[in-house]
């Protein structure tokens, strides 16, 4: 069977989980209890002595605070989950929102310069 994941990548999920528990000051006892697993299983996973099945890992992720879960997933996959362009713009300061609006208008004009019918554009707005 071909191995698509490097050996270094295999331990990333538990190392990051351990870092998340420490970074967000999460209680092992409370987290394990809320996820329905034993404290020993969680501790062994955090220290790389045992792996978890997908169901247990998902159960753990569902009981940690959203901020911790988002941090873990973004570190693991290298992207920020559930951050759409719309939500990023909505959270930006007014100056950055204005800059985005100007950029979008410039892109719209440059892409429609030769084919734009001003009457149709007015209807679209």
C-alpha cells in the first residue's frame, strides 16, 4: 500500500491537540468527560502514546470551545475554517472595507470595459 502521508505528518494532529489544550488552558478531566472518553485515553493521545479513532477525535473537537477548535483546525490544515470572504470583509475596519470596495469596483470596470452596457449595469445595481 502506498503511503501518502509522511511519518512527520502522522504525529501532527496529536501534537497540535496537546498544544491547543495548553494554549487554551483546557482541563483534561472536563474535556474527556464531556467527550465521553476516559482521561487516560485523552492523555495518551496528547502525548503520542495512542491514537484516537475519528469518532473520538470529532467528539473531542465538538466539546472544546469554538476558538480552540478553529485554532486547531487552522493549524492542522493551514487554512482558517468557515472564514468566507464575506465574513472577513464584514469584520474588517471601515478603511479596509472601503479599500476592498474600490478594488472590487476597479475589477468590475476592467473586466466589463469593452462589453458593458451602461443601461444594463444600472439595472444590476
